[in-house]
């Protein structure tokens, strides 16, 4: 998403990445990878639980989840990954946004 961030911005879309690490590790990761969009550390899984993000302990923890939420706060698209590699492509995500 970093490499195509401008394509998301052109669609008046913001990316927010949620992760299980604490603030210090999250900040270091953001800096190391020069991520242009905001990230939210969620080490206590508070936000993950609100949205029902699946956790599979035998598959290394939280499964990837992608939500497209409109400006009114309504979830317009949801993708729940079934493995750690089940992450939609940017092309798919942009197509879902375009279809709204």
C-alpha cells in the first residue's frame, strides 16, 4: 500500500494500519519502512476485538483483515484473511473502492 499510496489519496481514501505491537515497536517499524499512512498500535487487541478480527494461535496470531469504511463510519467491504499470506492486492482494494 505504501508504493501505491497516491492512488488511494486520489480516491480520497485514507489507510489506517492496525497492529499488535506496542507503541515503541510500531513507531520503529513505521520509521524503518517509511510508511506514509497512519498506524495504530493495538497490543491489547481492543480495536481488533471491536471489529472481530480473527485470531488463530496455530497460525501465528491475528489473521489479516481489511475493512473499507466510508466517511459515515459504515463498513462497505470486509476481507478476513484465512492465513498470514491472505492479503488482498492493491489492485483488488482499489477496485473495491472504485465500486462504491
